[in-house]
């Protein structure tokens, strides 16, 4: 989830205050988008936009993206303005109802509204040529013969969200399929067995003493950590109650040391849009439910809010016969 705040909010309160107010959400994975250089890229990548009656919501609707309005005060809008017509007809977010259910509903029922697109541009894709022609006419100069082109939007730097808040995980295991739901709060409405997954850099170190799964991100050759196998073995030795230590090495892969099972590699493939830490939780739940890993590995079907996708589990090395990481 990403948040695009108006530049005036950043200017009026200051970056430090904004980050302090949103600290808990950021530790749960919220991405704060630069309101000047990256907000358009965020819209293009969005599945759903939750917003007020400002430009981001209107441009999103013009692009055909589902929009849920979460703001009051529409009486301040000119009732004859196209934006006011959009606000009157757009679906509303109910803050007292399930967010997930509302997102699933708007995705399933969305039909693009033609109004915003018509008012945003009467010549889609032709703004560069039209604007350059007008500018040169005003300057009294001949327009160049080369086509008028715009610079493409730059790809923002890859900055994966840092989910350092402890996550309560509910899991249901049915054969090779594992359904998981993770929440910073206790997911009382979810069904299944529960466990606690904690990032190694969590704010409260006491959470690590209670964790069933401990995770962190890093390059596989990071000399500070000794690599996935060394780091994971040290974590299992330091925290005897921990069952799985997972070292995330990329957007779709992680290396996990499962107590009594050994060092494992988990991979979901680049098409799976999911936090690899969820793979570790799925693995722990499957093993805890009696899952048996054959020497050639296996494939789990992991279901999250993003859908169901395969996670390939491959044995890298068996556990030692003795020691903290062993049986």
C-alpha cells in the first residue's frame, strides 16, 4: 500500500512530523510516495485508489482505475464542475466496514466512468504536439519538423517496504495448500492456527523472544551477516522458541532454516506479487501441521489476499545431528 499526500501537507507539517504520524503504518509496510516526482507512477501502478476529491482521485478515474472516496466536504465544490459530478457518483469508503471486502467488491464491480477521461483530455496522447504548436504560434516562430515527444516517466527507485512491526498470522493447511492472513492486530475473524512472525529489526526486542518465525532482508553475500545459513543458525541458537529463521534475498525468494528440517530455499517466481516473508510463515504452518519435505523438494500452494500462487521449497542442507539449530 502506498500513500500520496498533497505537497501542502508536507510543507505545512514538515517531513519529520508526517513520518512520525505515519510511523506505525510505515512499519507495517506503507510506502510514502514523493508527491512531486512519483505520484503519477503510483497511479499507473495502482489497482485501487482511496482518496479525497482532489486531482489524484480524478486522474485515477480518468485512467479507468477504481476509486473509493474517503472524504467529506464536497459542498465546497462548484456543483456545476465536472469534479463535483464525479464526486456525487463515485463509490464511498465505509470506515466501519471491512476494508478487504470493500476492495474486493470495487474490483469485481468496477466499470470505468467516461466523464473524467473526457474532461481531462479531448486529445489523448496528443498534448505534446498541441502544446508545442501553440507555444511556437505565440512566439511567432516556425515549428520544428521533428515530432513533438515527451520524456517518459522515470521508474522510481526500488524501495521495498520494511515491515518491522510484529505480524500475527492465521493459517489453514489443507494438504499442500496453505491459506494465510497476516495482521498487525490479532485477526480474530480469521480461521486457522496462529503464530507470530517478527522482523529481526523490530522496535521491541522482546517480541523476538516470542516469535515463531523471524525474518530479515539482505544480500546473500553480505559479510556483516555471514550469509543466510550463518545468520539463520545464529538466530535459532539465540531464540530457542523460534521454529523458522528466514533470510529474504530478493522480491520473490528467501532462504529459511527450519528447526529439525534444515536449510531450505523458497521461491515463488517473479509473477507472484507477495512479500517473501509470507512464504516463511506458510512454510512454518505447513511443517507444524505435519508436512513432510521429500529430498527433491515440494511445491506449496500459498493463498493470500493477492491470490493463490506456487511456492517451490527445495532442501539445501539437512540439519546437523546436534546443536541449537538441530532437533
